[in-house]
């Protein structure tokens, strides 16, 4: 049996000001529900220069507190 892990990221645009923290949190929880425990989250590409770094910590908190 092959073991697979999804290595994918949250779209970098979710870290821009035009997206609310709640939208990002909801998206993060959805991804975790769909693919946990076989996912490694990352920011697709990289955090945009005008991205909000506080959202990165928020995603970390969501992942840390996630229980499937």
C-alpha cells in the first residue's frame, strides 16, 4: 500500500487585505477537514510583499488547535 501526503498550500492571495481573517480561517479549516492528517500546509508560492504577516500566525493557531 502506498502512503501519500498532500504537500500543498493556501493561495497567497488569501493573505492580502481584501480577504478577511474569517475567510482565511474558514478556508484553512476546510482544507484540514478534507485532507487531514495527510497534508503539509504552506503558502502557495510565498507570502506576497503586501500580505499580512498576522494571518500566518492565525493559520498556525488554527492548525495547532485542529482536531479531526
